[in-house]
């Protein structure tokens, strides 16, 4: 078949890489690079060139089985990395990290702060009660938002504002107040599956040696000549025997089928005549634009260096309650780097960094109850009117989720990868 793929994030890239083995593909990409959130940039330092990842950075083998299998198949070198979290409010007025007792009480006055001990107690209680609820056949919280769950459970404001909401906001690149509208059951399941409801047996995290562009280049080796970079598709018109793709250059091409590997809202905007079902489901996903700044400004880190972690949530008292999320990744610890110079990647910095090296804008889905309920129905869209959809919005919004959706589309079109796919719906 003659197949168009729109978008080259991991879902579209995976679909293109597999479908190219038996089909005639054309790949449209609006950017001048391939990879979506897998974006590596080169920075000149006193020690030479440094490749730094600015979107997708790390994964673990336990919860990213297909990404792990893909990397092994492509012979991509990966290295272990540390995963730690800190929270800092009002430039160190309140701050701690969870690595060990020294960082937990990195702000020494917390040793004598009753509110801080209540925070620790609520963390243990949340973990215990979360696991107990998930063990029940029918979860009694199935219809509750996180806000409802926290209120009914009597969790302290300190726990909410200084632990759960910052942690969740960091994971989903979503403002803390938006996290409150997440379904409680969805958040608890994610925390449980990623070892966040326990203090032990946390998964081991890895990053790609040399940057994620290494795996992108391996996958591109066979399809490079099929790419149309800096060529956004602007309209998808379907008819009985196929579909037409109109690009931003005014060129129209005809295909037997199309794989739309974009965000849900972008997919909907491409369709010239969306069906009622497409309109109903795709419109239920909302996105937030996040600014990512690569810099060297230590003011965008916790006040006390002993508290510095791989993920650092930063806010003022007021920002912690409103539509804001500011997170700094310590790149030296994440990738990890041997350079003496420190490099940071800050999402939505709460103050403008000094020494800005690069900046980027990424869109992240907001998984409220409306979006979560739509996910269960997305399968209805697949294959209708020569159209297939994939992207991270099919699940939790992470790299593995996007990859899985691309694998599912390729599988439905008759192409399977060389490894045993490890999720329901695809069997090698």
C-alpha cells in the first residue's frame, strides 16, 4: 500500500520504520528535525562538544518493555542514571529532597517542624491506603477526582502542596492545580506501577549513552529518503478509495491510507470532514504548552546544594496553588555528565534564567477525567475511512505509551517487530 505517516515522534517514527518494510511510505514532519520530544542538542563547552537531551531523557526496563526491546534490537548503548526528587518553595524557605535522611532534613529546622512530620506521616499513609484500594476488585474511588480523594481522606495541605502535587506536576509537566482534576484511580495506578507507593524496590532508570538522537539515527537509516522535513501536512481528505494529503507547500498527494501520529487536537484539525466519533473523542484531549530552557543558572535550583536532585520542583507559595509548574532537571546527574560545569533544563522557569543556552516549546496532554474516559473509546477510530491514529495520548503520555501506539498501528496493518511485544492487544 501507499501510506502517509504524519509526525515523527516515537509513535510515527516506529510506525514508519516498520511499515516501510512492506509498504511505500511518505513521512511528513513539520519540524526540521525528526523525533518529536526526543531532541538532542549539541553544546560547546570548555571540555568540547556536549550532547544534551531536552525532552525524553530516561526510562526503566520494568515499565518500558518495548522501548527496552527496541533499544536492544537497535544495539543502542544505555547507562544507569539516578532518579531523585526535591521540592523548594520561596527560594529555600521550605525545601527537602527524598534521597536519604541528609537530604530529607536538608533544611535542618525540619527536624523540629511538626508540619514536616505530618507530611512524612501522610506520605506513608497515602502509600499504604493507595495500595490497599488498588488491591480491591472494584475500586471504591473509581469516580473520584484526586481532589475528592484527598479531601475525603483528610490529607494535610502540607502533604498536598509540598509532596503529592509537586511530584505529580513534575511527572506530567502539568500545573499542580490541574493535577487535582486527574482521576484518583489513574494517578494511584501510575504511582503503583512505577514504584512510587513504596520506599523500597524502586525501578532502576537508564538514559541513552550519547543522547536519544542515537536511536533516532538508527531508525532513520532505512527511511531517510522517505522524509519530508519542514513540511507540515495541513489537510487530510478521505474518500471511498483512499485519501489526499495537502501540505503547507501546496502540494497534494494521494495515498491508500494515512497514519496520523500527532497530538489529538492536531489530528482533529487535519481532518477536513471528521466523523462525529472523531470529533467527539479527539476533542476531549487538551494540551498545555511548556517552555523548556537549557541554561547554567543555579538560581533555578534549590537553595541548598545538598538538596539538589535530578528533578527539582520550584515555586513560590502563590505559584504552588495556581496554574503554574516550574521544574529544573539537573542534567549532569540525569545523563550523567562528567563535566565540572553544571547544566540545567528548566520547564516553565519561575524566574528568567541567566546563561540561557537554548530554549524549546513542548506540548503535553492534560489527563483529566474527560481525557481518561475518551481513551477507552479510541479504538473505535482505528482503520475507519483509511485512517489510523497513534500518539502518547492513547495512554499515560510517556515514551513507552507513544511507542506502543505506533506498534499497535503497524500490527493492525500486518507488520510486527522482531521482538515479542509486551502489552495486551498485540501478540507476536
